[in-house]
């Protein structure tokens, strides 16, 4: 029995991800004809049709969809095997593909990369910024090695390492601060006075939960795409928001007339953690990176 090659399985996974032969070929750094031939060869080796084709489109057969799921496991396990062998002698070397959410990345990753370069010069961090759900999907597909997230989030099937706490502060223009007071109760704020991020950013859910924003009438329907946009809206005296200490410590309020006051509730924070596949063999590498990252957080849990 001829076993399928890892290369051809990778071609199949790329086609499923990009849903286009040309884009999949570019992602694999091969020609379209090479990728197409590889998938045809895979079908011949397996003795079944994986893709139904015509001149303009294609679709995966039921067998093809199941083959994709199994191919993903095979490729991930193969990658883990290679990493295990290569990192036995030197766990803090080689490449690590690290994903991070947008409400953490710009305020923390530069410090992490600098510290990692100094402490582990043979380790190369490859960074990717995206939303929580996209990062989890890429981690599951084996496109990332580990991800840096704000918790809580459903990480079923992955290993989670809790690193530290990132407290929330209420932020508003100094004129509103004088008007509403330092301990402005979210329940007593004017309607539509609270500005938040778009729903795909998990920071919104964390802020709503941690700061007890149970009354939706207090939340403005405008949703910002980034924390920097949020800051500009609040600096225009339109209302208030809740920002994580990481962003404040990084200077996001510099050049504004905004005032930040820590929430009186000790539970008004989000946790920061690392997440990786349970099958990964680079646990020592990830734990050491976690220890390094925890030192850069407002409140370390390690």
C-alpha cells in the first residue's frame, strides 16, 4: 500500500482553506499545475474522488471533507514530531508562530519580542494579529503554534496557561470627570454614554462583564474598530469607556485630555493567557515564553 505524502496532504488543506486553486498554490509556493497534480496523485493513492471539478468551480466530496479533517491531524502531528526532535537539545531555539489579539498586540508584543531576543537569541517569534475566533481556528489548523488571548474564552481542546491580570479603568474627558465624579457608577451614567469596541473584539464582552454594564441603554450604538478610535471618540467629550491597563501603560492616552480611574471593584479585570494544542511537544518552550510574558503584565499570576 502506497501512503500519501505529507506534501500532497498539505496541498489538500491549502485548497480547503483558500477555496481557490491559484490562491492555494501561492500559499504553498508552488505552481497551480503542481498543486492540482499533487491532489490528483493523492486521489489515486487513496483510490477515491476527493474533489468534483468542472471548468470554473469545484466542490469537495463527502469523502474529501472527511479526508481533510484526518489530513489536518496528520500534518499537525507530523509537525509536532519534527519540532519535538529538533527541540530536545535546545527548547528555546527555532521558530514559534505566535498569534495575538488586537487589544493586546500593540501594547505588549514589542516588549515581549525585545525580551525574548535578549533572553533567547536562537528563538525566532513569527507574529500574527487577529481576532480571538480566527486565532483559535488557525491554532486548530496548525497554522499557529500558540496564541496570546484575553480570558475567559472557550478553549476546549487546548491547553491554557494563565499569565496575569489586566485591570480595567474608566476613561473620560477631564471635563466629564469633574461632572460625573471619580467613582461614576455605570448604572447612573447617561443613556448611550458608554463607547465600546465592535462585537468581534472580545474586549467588549470582558468590559461589559467586569464592569457590570448590564443596562444596554447605557451603551452607545457606535462601535469602534480599535482602541485608538475609541480613545478619540471619548476625547471628543461624547462619553466614557473602559480601557485595559496594558493600553494605558503603553501610553494610549498620551496627547489627550482624558482621565483614567481604576474601578473600585477588584474583579474588574481580564485575564491574559497563552493557549496551545494539547498534542504539542514544545511545552517547555511555551512555558518559558509564558513566564517571560507574565513579567510584562500589570499583575502577574506566576
